[in-house]
């Protein structure tokens, strides 16, 4: 079987490794437009804070891994067109300009997304940066260590924006975050947890200008300020734009079916509208398990799970099972806080018109008699108000309680209820937890009980 993979990031590389490891005799070629394979943008903050061994080791895979299994990885090769009837792709070598055709039996699209730019005046000024990919990581690292950069404006209060704000704050810069939403991490955390993030950002000296939009980037050749919708000019020697992403699918118009936002349409088996053409990664809308409907979930872990499923079923005319979906689980450190979230929250519940109920539980991590290392913990559960089936969970503490989100992720997959979670058997040792675990207690409170702790 000859397989062509477009895009060598997490999903593309995982597909290649799985194809070459699971089956014998496959001819696998990966075409990658960039010059570096599988840089892990979610590890950028660690790189920028000098917490990694080397910039070029912030990756999941290397070309050598695929090549050692018998595959081919061609960087600086852009797939420009697909002939779905002839089962051929047109490929341009961006270093030499040479154009060639390659044929396939199966084609896997892992074209990913590109950072969204703001359609405002001054976007082309120097020192207006994006925060995604190896090249931008290198440039941002240099600016974090540049004494001439004193004022930094971050556009976007999501994960990437908050990470950028913390990096430059720790580097001694004056940082302002501006975003149209009214709380940081508002797409991930509900108010009870986001309010704590707000407080710690302010405590550490990060200025928040939330509920406002950018009208223009101002400066002569190089950015000097950011003009907001209230007319304020925020001083800026550097701007980091972290305003979301968009599917890298413009080139696929009239080739496979796309939705109105440009996401590749797939069926339950990750098949596109074209025969023998599949799609995975950030450019599709996978099944969001707790909601039972598709949703954008741009995570490396999602892409790799899709790739594993796809390769397992790629030779089947009709797979025996559909892709099981994902929960969109993620975690982040914001100064002293560690947070994690999985499944449904207030934001995506509203976007997907879901009927949900919620409950918040706050306590200390360990029994009250433990005097040291016993910080407060906030847990929020989201569930179906009628069946009590668990639909989501959020955790925040100065202690690392993020692994509890994995418990909730499993509960979602298993369709567990609050009643199940309230009495589930977890270990107890007062140096770690309570006799009733945090998730036990959170479920008991959601059931209206006053737990005995």
C-alpha cells in the first residue's frame, strides 16, 4: 500500500510511524512544507524559560525515526494540489522550485492550522510577532533577553497568550494582555477558577485589559503602541498576537468538502468526501465525546489519537467501530497555580447548546491537621442534570492536582454518574489526599450532600 501523508506534525508523523510499525511492505512518504519536523509549540514556554535541554529537542519525532522504519520524510516540500480521481498529488520543492507528481493508494491530510492574524492597520510592523512554531520560538526567545524590549502587549488571553505574558513578566518586562473576552482562559475555565487566575496575574504585575479589542498597531516601521477600542494607546516595544488559529485548508477548496470556517469535513471514520482521502489533526472537527457532537480541539494528543485510530482501520472498506472521540483535556501552569480541565465547561456548553448543571467544591488538599503543603483546591464538575452523567471537570490549586482531570476524563469515557464518582474507591494517605478523595467529595457536594471529611 502506497500512502502519502501531507504534514509532518504530530498527527502526520504518528500516522507514518503507525503505518510502518503495524504493517509490512507499506510505502510511506511524508511531505512537509516547513524545514523542521514536529516542533512542539505546547513546549514553547519551557524553552523560553530555559527549562529544556535544547530548542531542537522540543519535538515528538525526528525524520530519522520514520526513515529507520523504511519511510521517507521530505521537508521543504509543499503539496499544492490533489487529483482525487487519478489518486495523485502535485508537490513543489520550495528550495529548488521543482514540481513533481506522486501517486497514492491512501492519502492522509494532516495540514494543521495557522495562527490567526488581526486584520487591523499596522499588522505588518516590525516586532509584531506570532507565537507558534520553531522559527517564532527562536525570535521570541531573543526578544525575551533583549534589554531594549521593555513593554510587551499580548493580544489574546488563552493558553498561548497567558504563557507569553508569564514568560515576559518573568523576564522583567512590563506586560499587558488585551482580549475581547472578560476573563483570562475564558474558553477553558469557568468564572470560579478564572477569577483566581485573574488575581494572580494582577498580583504578579500583569496588566489586564479585558473586554476590549485592538483597533490598530501604531509605529513608524516598528510597533510602538497598541490602540484599543476605547482609544487608549498601550506602549509596546513588542506585540505577541495569540488570537487563535485557522485551518490551513484554503488550498483544499474544491478538492474535499470544507465547512464554512474552513475545517475539513470528515465522517465518523475520519474519511473525507474524496475516496481514499482521510484527514486528522487540528484542521478537522473530531467528535467531542461528552457533547456527542463535533468541535474544534486543537491538541497534539488529539491528533495522535486520531492517527492511531485511522491507521488501525485504514485498510477496511467499512471499519467496525467509529472514532471514539476526545475530551479536549489540557493543563497549564500560571505562576503559582496549576490547572487542568477536561470535557464540557461553560464556554463550550453555550457554543454547543448543551443543557448542563454544575457544582463547585473548595477545600484544602489534605486533612486540616496537615499544616505544611496543604493548599486550597477548587474543583468544578459539569454533569447532565437529569442522568447525572459526568460531562466535564476543572481543577485548580497551588499543588499539582492536574492528574485528577485524567480521572474525570475516564469517567466521561465510561459514562459514569455523580453517584459512581461519589463512592469510587481511591487510596488514602494524609500526606497525599483525604479519606474521601477530592473527586469523591466534589461528586458528593454535586449531589447535594454535606460530606463528612
